[in-house]
């Protein structure tokens, strides 16, 4: 359809997103139609694109790409400005207090640079993450099916619910000594601690997500003769997907905190050991640097899950549970 | 032909003690290709009745038969249109319309072809790849209607399908429904709150009483088909509406 472009700039030809729109580069998008025809769509304000994109947004002659520079630049600017204010505040406060407990921002950054250069940090990260990742994966493997099962079965729910609530409120750290006593000081015990930290929140979130599926959808599917298997595949699993992703995100955060607490309190290895070492030498800057590495890792992992979330569940609205 | 003989259905109420009698001694016969409107005040078991015919609920007493065979569950001869549309929020219009066929394991290419035909028929061409929340209520119900028609059922069960759209959209949807049914005749059971809608669409209006739900009276509409555009001026139209109103009012007293 060679005339599509002219047509598009006259009539507001609408195209649907996001399935029909693919990002092909920075600020450039390709719109797929049912007819074999491709168009470049410039200047989208958000990704993934939401709502209806009118093709009359297209410039008649796609000249140099003009993304909404002002908006993104403003956001970036504000972000770095707030970071700058935070750093400055920290620096000034630390200088003023001149305490052993609070190193200055610059000292911390210097310690961080030093730390990153050492093998020690990477070994510690490797050891800690083994336990965290294994524990988290295990918690997902058990927690997601468990949440689905509880969410679907009214009878099971009645009996399991009180325990889940209790478990959600229990400080998981209280369970750590028992885990250690049962499994010793090796990797297994640390995996189990990360597991116990993550599983409850994953289970509870997945269950809640399954409960938010509109019951008329189930009725609808049944009226078209859906079998139980089809109901699971085409309604429950699809409908619970956003909740599963939310559960995973919360689970990652819990697993990280579990990993660090067990290392600090019981089994001094990995990052926890590093922190304890810095504590022993009153090296506050090193301690802060280590903590910031953990924070950075947590943020990175959460970003990955958020990204997955947006990728896999683009239909969900902002007001859904997050 | 759909036959209900002496049907009864009782639900346990929320607190588990009192029981709600939704249907009691319900008799109804719907001929093939007849358009029957079920009218009655809220809570008179209209939706329960529809769901028993759909096979989503079983009756406690009596029996529901379609062409002489008792209903034991949902079947390919029936399709339902829901009041709140019941569209899959994660699927676009094509996938939603094809959903019934998907559940019946129709290959993708064939079911999407069929879905596109029906999307066209209900006037949604161009919206194939939209998601439900990008559509207005009226458009969403067109998707619901297309989905039901896509499986080519003999019987169309409609549960207050136009209840949650505004008055103008409702009139448009009514006209389009009539148009679609002119082309493919189907047996329709249409639950509604609106006397106007019942008379405008139905061959027969069945008035139900609440608690327990049963047939109070039936009215043959006897208006020409296809319904003329100036139906509102037809004396029979006004007369029927008035009759229904008198009965409903007496019932509420």
C-alpha cells in the first residue's frame, strides 16, 4: 500500500498497540498492519505504547527524529538533581557530625571503588547469591503452584489460610536457628533461609491474584464448554500472570534480605561476612560501600522483574496490585 | 425447542441458614427460532433460569430439555451473552471473539477467519487488535455478541446484555441484533429489565414473579417482522407496554 502514508496524514487512521507496534530503534517504531505494509512511527511518549496511536501523529515527511526530548530530558535532569541533593546533604551532614558511624559520601564512594577492585567482594557476592538464587527459585517453584492451588480450592483455602497469615507475620529470622540446627552451616541452610523468607509472600500474592479474576470469566468459559484443564490454561494462568510477577518481585526482595540476615546473624560468609569484617575494624565507609552494593543488586533484580512484568502483562492497568 | 417442566432451584443464602427459592414450579416452552424475552423485577430468577438452560446450573426439581434431551451441562448448541460482557482483559478483540472456537479446538487460522467475519458483522471492523478496556461498553458487548455468534449456536442466551450501556447505544445494539438475527435465525432467550426492550425485540414476552420465580403471564407480541422503524407509533406496541406495566405494578404492590 504505497499511498498509506498520505492517507495516514489526512485521516486519523488508528492502529492498535502494543502487539502491532514494535520498537525498531531509539525513538523509532514500526507499526504492523494486517496487510503487508510497514510504517515508521516516531515520537512515542511512553514504552510500551499505551492506548490508541493515531497515525496522523506521523510527520508527513519523516525528517530527523524528534523524540519528546524536553520531557525525557526533564525527567533525567530532575533525577540526577535529586541524587545530587541527596549526596550533598549526606556529605554536609557527615562533615558536621564528624562521627565514626557516618562516613562522608566521598569516603563511601572511594571505599566502594576500592571494594569493587578486590576479589573479596566478587567472591562474597558469588557465595551469597548462590544461596539467594537457589532459595528464591525453590520458593518460586513451590510458592507459585501452592498459591494457585490455594486460590482455586475453596476447601483447601479454609484450612491453609490461618497458617499463611501467621507465617506472613512471623519474623522469618526466628526460624533461622532451627534451620541451622537441622541442616548445619553449609549452603543448604542458607538456601533454606532464603526460601523461607521468600515463599510466603509469593504464595500469598499468587493466591490473591487468582482471586481477583472475574468469576464471570470462569462462567463464560464454562458456558462455551471449557474443561477444567482449559480453564486453567486459558483463564486462571493468564489471569494470575500479573500477580505471579508481582509475587516474584516481592519474593526477590525477601530472599535478598534473608540471605543477608543469615550471614550476619548465624553463618558468617559472603556479603554478611564482609560487613562483619568492616564492623570489626570500625571501617564505616567500607561497610556503607558493601551495603550499597547489596542495594544496587536488589534494585537491578527488581528492575529485571518489573521489566518482565511490563513485557508479559501489558494489558494490566496501573491500579492493579503491584 | 426448549422445554422446562416444573423446574425448581433453591440456593443456600449467604449466612447458610435461610434458603432462597430462586425458581419454583417453572414451566416454559420455547419454540425453535422464537425470540422470547424474560421480563420481571430484580431477583425473580431470570438469570438463574437462563443459567439452567445454559447448563451452568442444574435444577433441583423438574427438568430442562432441549429438543427432547435433558440438559446435563453446557453444549455446542447454546451460547451465552453476559450482562457485564465477560471479555478476557488480556486478549484482543479477535482472540476474544474466537475464544469459544478456541475452547472447541478449532485451528487458529480457521477460528480467526471466522472471528473476523463476525467482527465485521457486528460493526467492529478496524478494532480487531484492540483490547477490551480500549473499547466503550457498547463496543464491548458487540464483542460479546460476536463471540457467541462465532460458535454458530442454535440457541442464544442473553442475560440483560444491553443493561449496562446508555440509552442511545442500547437502541443501536437492539437494531443491530435484530438485523443479525434476520440473517441467521436463532432461538433466543433474552433476559431484560426493560418493558420497552422486551416488546421491541421479542416474539413473546414472559413475565416472571419474584420469590419464588415462576411464570406469571405470557404475552404474544404480534408485531410485524422485521420491526418497522416507526414501531413506537404502532398501537399494539403502546398497548402491550401498558399491559406489562399494569401487571408489573400490581406485582410490586
